[in-house]
C-alpha cells in the first residue's frame, strides 16, 4: 500500500515545485476522508474504450514508450511518469496524446493563476558559443531557464548569456503515433494506460 501514504502526502504538503500549494492544515480525519474521496474518483471513471489491456501492454513494450516514460519505477524520465495516468486522464485525452501529442500538452492541474503553464514545453537554445540544446522546459523565471535534454541531462542557463531561446509552443517532443499504429492498437494502448492507477 505505497499509494495511499503518497496521496496523503500530496494532499497534506502540496507539491510546491510543481505548483500545487498546501491548502491548509487538515486534521488526520479530514485527510483520510479526502484521500478516500480522491481515490473513489479514479475508480468511477468508466472505461470509455473497447481496447484490450493485455495487448496494449505488449504494444507499449514494443513501441519504445519506456525509453521516455516510467511506469512503476521502470523506464526513462524524459516524459511524464505514467504510473497513475489512468487516474488523471480520460480515454479521449489519452487517444489524443498518442495521435497528436502537441494538441494535448499536459498542463499543471493547479488552479493557481500563472502556475499552470504548459509542462514539457519544447525549447531550443543556442548558447553564446554557438552550442544548440533541445529539450523540455523544467522551470523558468525572468532571468534563468532550466531544460532537460533527450539524454536526460539537466541544463540551467542565464537568459542574458544566450544567443537564442525559442519556446516551441504548440509542439511536443513526444513522437506522434498517428499513421504508425492502427486504430485497434490505439484503443488497446488507451485501455492499458487507463488501467494504470498506481500501486494498490
Ligand atoms: C521521445 C520520447 C517519447 C516517447 C518515445 C514516447 N513519449 Fe509519450 N511523451 C513524451 C513527452 C516529452 C511528453 C510530454 C509532452 C506531451 O504531452 O506531448 C509525453 C506525453 C505522453 C502522454 C501524456 C501524459 C500526460 O500526463 O498528459 C502519454 C499518455 C504518453 N506520452 C504516452 C506514450 C506512449 C503510450 C508511448 C509509446 C507508444 C509514448 N508516450 C512514447 C515523450 C515520449
């Protein structure tokens, strides 16, 4: 039962570096009720796909998804962790994320204005000495930007040192699978992803 304490921590402490604030101090009892409520949300979502979960898992494995995504601690961390993706995203969103990723960039779910910026925004940076770095934005403030490249290296730059900084809004560094997998395979993948609800 790893997932319950993890969810409790998130509700109790927030996720400060991803923009989720701690709302207020909760009693242990309130916390337990809230955890039970949030978990019930994940369960009631009906599976809006006819796909086959087992086949979906096989397609996930053979399509190289794990080079960029983690499920249950396994895989690469370039893209979002998918361990609990079935709790936070519905089938329609998942389908779109596979077929046309740029149309569905994950957004922070925080209601705090300004904090819900598009995550995994692709950026292209050219340093003063002409080096080009492509990656996704991890964080940014008025003076600096932090980027993770496809080799999983973190870079931090002072903007005033850069020759070029392109934020590629509307693009995604996830390869689109439209035309590369069949409609049936898409549904199988969606079924597999919808079933990912963390460690129970
Ligand atoms: C080259 C790296 C890469 C590969 C390979 C890749 N992805 Fe992604 N994926 C990303 C990145 C980066 C994002 C975040 C940006 C976006 O949503 O477009 C993402 C986003 C997603 C999302 C949306 C997550 C969210 O929280 O909204 C899903 C679902 C997903 N990928 C599933 C898959 C599946 C399934 C495969 C294999 C068929 C796959 N990805 C292959 C890099 C990759």
